């Protein structure tokens, strides 16, 4: 009886894989108690092999709720390491447990997990090694309640970034991201900032390494429980984004060689 149960469990694990690729969802969390359950329940377990929750020293019961929900891998930082620091823990743990495809989903329910299959199949079928869920393609951002000043800043920064980096993304600022194992093993993401500019540094590293990035239209939701940085943090972030883009540009034309582009 026990052997039969183990065989069924192993068969279920194998069936969950897409093209023999292990799909791992990472949830970088900070005070996500109110939205974690809703986010987790929408994750399609039929194609997802593992879920990692990294609690960045929350003051609520995020970790406890994660345990109640049955999340296998829960890491709680002993001090707040920041958004970028949280992602570093997420990706290193995902690689440690053998992930072939790593998809970051914010547990504040701002992005729907229902797009996970579409994103995963693009990478599993080796169409693209990186996929972003874009709020700007279509009308998802404003329709979902993105503040106008953030929308305008997003468009301005993205235009500047495309010019400096030499690409044509619709936005660089989405938190819905997926990567192949090869990408995460190639770029030096551990050298990036622990703050919000981590996201842009990572995309810069990916382009510099020669990888292509796909985008799919993604609806978004802005509401009270969804995480969002205030105006002053947004200004700091914007300055960091432009700085990252100039660093990329100077490296791209060969004037400097920055450490973040070397493993």
C-alpha cells in the first residue's frame, strides 16, 4: 500500500513537469498575510513542481500562513534584506532544489498567477529564455488602477532605457518575471543591489549576456493590500534606473567594464 502511494506521488511529480523541465514558483514576500492565500490558490499546481516563499522579516503572520497553506519551502530572513535581497534568496534556493524554470509571482496578488502556464511553456519549449508579464502592452496598467504619475514615469523611464540599452521592451518595471536555469546560472544577480533597482540591473545583465526577452500582456490590480512604493522611494528608484541604463550603455560601447556583468 505504501509502495503504491509512493509510486503515485512520483508519477504526479513527473506529470507536473513541462518537457521534463522543473517549474518552480518563487514568492518574495513582505507583510503578505492578507493576500498570500488568494495568490497561492491560483497557482496551477498541475504544472508547477515546487513553490518557495521567502519572508523578508515580515511583521505579520506571512510565514505561519505559508505553513498552513502547505508551501514546501519557506525561508524567513532574520532581518529585512530588501526587495532585491529577497529575490537573491528566492533564485538561489530555486537553483538549489533543481529548478529549470523559475517564475517570480508577487504574493500581494497584483499579478494573476493564471498566466503561469503561458509563461512556463514559452521557456519550456525553448522559444525564449526570459518572459516578462507586461502591464503596458494593452491597457492593463491604467485599467488596473496604476496611478497616473507612475504610468507617466514608467513610459518615460522605459523610453530612456530602450534608447540606452538598445532594446524595445514595453516596460522594464514589471514584477512578473520568469527565467530559465541557464539565465540564472549565467548572470551575476548576487552582485546587484538589495533595493528595488535590482530588477533593472537584472534585465541589464540579461541583455548584456545576449539573452532575448519575451513579453506577454498582463492585467494588474492596484488596491490597498497590494505593495507599492511611495513617491520619494519612486524618485530614488527612477534615479537608480537611469543610472543602471547609463552603466549598461557605457559597457555596451566599451568605455567601461562593470563588475556586475561578470560572474
